[in-house]
């Protein structure tokens, strides 16, 4: 049997795992609940249980190159330590890589989920053929991965590349969860979109909007999916929120263009599913916010390809041999 990588995506509600070939083909995948509310011992046990099942499906450890773990931060990928993720109660300074290596007697690596997703897009997804890529995922937060020469940039302490926590408005009334005012995450992530829509409708009580109907009159229920639906039906409030979100992202990505001069920008996550209206505004805005204006017109800004199972692909990506050329993922 061909050599396989076990990729594990650890989330607050589920642990997804799969067997991935060195060419980026997902052979098998399985999911188990995390049971995060029951504490570290139980949730870690779920990870071990899933890996044991995948080892069997691989035909034994002799067919497994290693175990890649994609986990939420903060974490230290160099030391394989998960520090204190908010959605995994009881996980404090867990030496996850060492625990798995000692249990399975296989090499194990731990990586931040956004970094891993960015690497997966370079090796298997939308950015195949590029070496230097800036990856963005916009969903409940804004995560980023900086890929240089097909490798993740970690920085001195292993926590580099946190582009979602770069402020674009230090006078903003909105404080990010990290404590900084005006982070792009606080302005453009899904919850920020919903908040801006809610505030707009609360300030103008008589302003008609499909968002009032879609939310059943409870503006607290507005989410990016509703905003996208309303915009497609011509709702002016929803269209403005998407346009403003594209502006924020475009201004921020202009700065990232000045800083990194990447070969391509890849954008994934739930908010990116809005598609053309969002991407068009980003492209329109970026030239005004970068010193590298002459290069923006030719810069590929691409939707992520690996929306499904991106965590599994990302986790597996950290175990590809250095310089390995991978094909497009299935």
C-alpha cells in the first residue's frame, strides 16, 4: 500500500480525520464528536480513538508516514504544544505531539489551523503552482497563513502570521477579542458583519430590509448567510454591508500586499462564499491602500478550493516531504 499521512482536524464540536496520500488524495475520512465540555481527558481520548481507527484503515503503522494535527490556537507548532484554545476546555500547555508520538510510536506534528489550511491550498488546492502565498480565511474570525517558498512562516516564537489581528482603524469603537481596537477580525469577520447590519437597522427603525423578515424580526439572529441571501434579492442594507466588508478587507489586503508581495492571495471561509460582489470590492479597493499599485492588477486573488475537509488536508500537509510536488486534491 502507498504511504499515507493521517490528518486530524481538532475542533470544539468534532474531530475530523482522514488518510491522505503524498499527492493530496483523501482516501478515507471519519468524524467523531469532540466532547470538549467533558474536559481534556475525554476530548483527547476521542483523538486517540479516531487515530486508532485510521491506523487500522491504513493497514497498520507501517503504511503511515506520520500524524499531522490541525488545532486552534494559541499553540506552539515548533514544540508541538497546544497552549490554551478557548473552545477546548482543560487544554492548557498540552504537549500534544509528544503525547501522540509516545502512544502511537509515529512522528507527530501540530500546526495552527489557518497556517495548515494555507499550506494545503498551496500544495493541493487553489494555489498549486505558486510558492509564496498569503492565505486568508474569513468566517467567525479572520485567520491567515503566510506561505514562503511552500513553507509556513512561523516567526521566532511560532506565533507569526496572525494577520487577522492587524488593526486598520485604531480609533474604531470595536475592540477585537485579542484586546486591540480595529483589528480586521473585529471589522470584517462574520460576527462583525452581523453586528454592523443589526446596528444599521436599529438606528433606522423604519428602514425596510429583507433582513428583518429573514431574521423573524429578531435582529440578533442576523448572520452572514442571511446577509448574502438578502443581497442577492436586491436588499440595499445587505448590499451595503457586503460592500463595506469588501472595502475593509481590500484596505487590509493592500497593506499585506505592501508587506509580503505574494504571488497570489487565497481567500476561504464562510464569508468568502459571498463570492463575486465581495471579491470585486476587494480588487477595487486594494490599489488605493498599497505602495505596490502597479502589481495589484496582475495579482491573482482566488477563492479557496479546499472548503470541504480543509482541516484534514491542512493537517496532512505539514507532513509532506520538503519540496514535495503535490497534485490537486480530489
